[in-house]
C-alpha cells in the first residue's frame, strides 16, 4: 500500500501540486524556479520599513517650527458640574499650530487625575486666550498647573 503524495493548491489556479512547488505545469510551463519565501518576506519587510521612513519624514516636515507653547491659567470659575478654565497660550515657534494642554491639580499629582484641553490654531509668536469647560476636575476652584506640549 502506498501513501498518497501531500499536495496543496497552485498559487495561481488552485490545481493540486506537490508541497515543494508553487505553480502547476499549466501556470508555469517553462518550469521557472519559484520565488523563495525569504525573498517574499524580505520584500514585505523592506516595503514596511520604507513606508515608516516616508511617514517619519513627512511628519517632520509638517510639524517643523510648531511650538514650543507656553501657557498660563487666567481664570477658573465654577460652571455646572465642572470648571470653566480660561487659558492664555503662546506659540513661540515659527509655524502655525495647535497643542494639547494638560491641567493638573498639584495637591493630587500622584492620583493621576487631570484634564486635557486642545487649543485652537495659534499663529507663530501669537497668544490666544480661550475658555474651556472641564468636568473631570470637579467644580471646586483651586490652583492648577498647566503644561502645553508641542505635537
């Protein structure tokens, strides 16, 4: 009794071929050598690395000159279940941009609580004053620290 030969489908048409062959006689009539798996994986990895490098360069070009941003809290007033916080934010960079400011209660710094506020677009060298309502810090007025980072 003989054991049946292990097969799989041709990569192009699905016909049964031995495991060590990728294409059948009809799809590869000249019997050209198949591409090795290391070549296929190498091309995929090279493509992924190239894509990442291109994204990094494009991102750098778009973000160059934005920030740093300096911020101060101008006013904090209770508003409903939260606080209306007025910020003064200055873009010290050479390009228009926006940033995210993090408000922190210095008395509860280790608790990990805080609020994040997205600024409007700020021209280079300009200062923008705006008010946002946050509910994650409660409604009790107290001193806060603010940190606005560049993108």
